[in-house]
């Protein structure tokens, strides 16, 4: 069969139309993804990266898992959560779910909990995504937010 320019054009148009639903589905999935989903660098008070935390959204709730720990000199490369309680005691910090039940609100993200693997303590959590989408203010507290501590995490590129 001889391919004419018109038949090639028709074939390209049909292929393009066939790809439209797939492209639309991908775009919709990306658009519906929560803006804080992704990997973040947890930065301490000395501006040192302590860990990478992957935030993921499932059913309108955001959880966070430590994917990599950056140990201080002289500390173990794969530390355990020795101060954690219950089933988490002595589990590897890498792979540990440290953020649970964070929900998006008009004011930011509220209602979650964050676990500090260094102390084994769990704190209430609020988070605010900065307008550029590249920094996340993470605030852990007991009781009132006024008496908490804030870290600014950086989005990993």
C-alpha cells in the first residue's frame, strides 16, 4: 500500500487523538496531587541537612517517611530509634514514618503529628508551604503552638 502525505497526516491525527485521554489523565493526576508531596530536606538549627523526608498523600491525609539520614561524625550511619516507645523502639530511623495524619486546611496543614527520632517524643504538627513551593515551615509543639519549634525544610530538586 502506498502512503500518501494525506494518509500519513490522517494516521498522525488519529494517533494524536488516541493519546489525548492518556495525556488528560496524567495532567489531572498531577494537578490533584497535594503541593507538599515530594522529598524534603529536613534542616536543623545549624542549617545542616539531617534527613530527607518523603511526604505522600493518601485519601486527603499526608504522611512522611525518612528516606535517608545524614549522620554526624562519630554517629552510626544507620541509627536506631532507641528512645521510641512500643513497636518503634530500636527500629531503623531510615524508613520510619515520622509524620502522620497531616491535613490540608485553608490556613496550611494542620492536625498531624510528628515524631522526633532523637527524643522518641511525638508532637502536634502544623506546616505551611511558602508561596514559592520550595520551602516548608514545619512546626512541632505540645499543647499550644506558641510553645513549639519551627524548622524550614527545603524541597529536594
